[in-house]
C-alpha cells in the first residue's frame, strides 16, 4: 500500500478538494485516513481502482448509447442529446427558422414603429 496526500489525489482524480470531500461523505469516493494528528492520506491503490471503475462506467454508458442510437439516423448534437437521456418531453421547443419574408416584414414593422416614435416626439 502506497499512501498519497491531497495534492496527489487531486492530480490523479481530476477533482477539486471540495468535490473529493463531498463525494467521500456520499460514499462515492475512497475514504481518507489519518496518518498523524494533523495529516490525512489516501491509499493510492483505492484511488486508482476508483478511477478505473469510473472509466469502465463511462465506457459502458458510451457503448450502451451507441447501441441505442445504431438504428437511428441521427448525427452530431442530436445524438449527444439522445445519449444524455434528453427527449422532446423534457426539452424546450426549437426556435422556428425565420425566412426572408419574415425578415422583410419585421423590417417594415420596425420602420413603422420608428416613424411613429419619431412623429410622437
């Protein structure tokens, strides 16, 4: 067993000090242990095992998402949205595409509004 202190844990895990502490309390990260009255450390093997488990979970999730999407004709952002579990039920509606006719109408309305404001002053 090799022990590592907080800077080494931060470097190996990529997590911040506060996130490490929070995840420890939640039981989602290896527990620290006291090595003296004023110092704590972690077992490096436990940190490495924890990181390997997270990587395996990510890989399994990615493979599952690829499998789910394999029959769908989706690409790019839409595939990422589906993989993240977002669906049309829990996403805001898309912004409609504004065509040239709508652009011209908006310009006319804007000009009319400016004329009214100019005439009212």
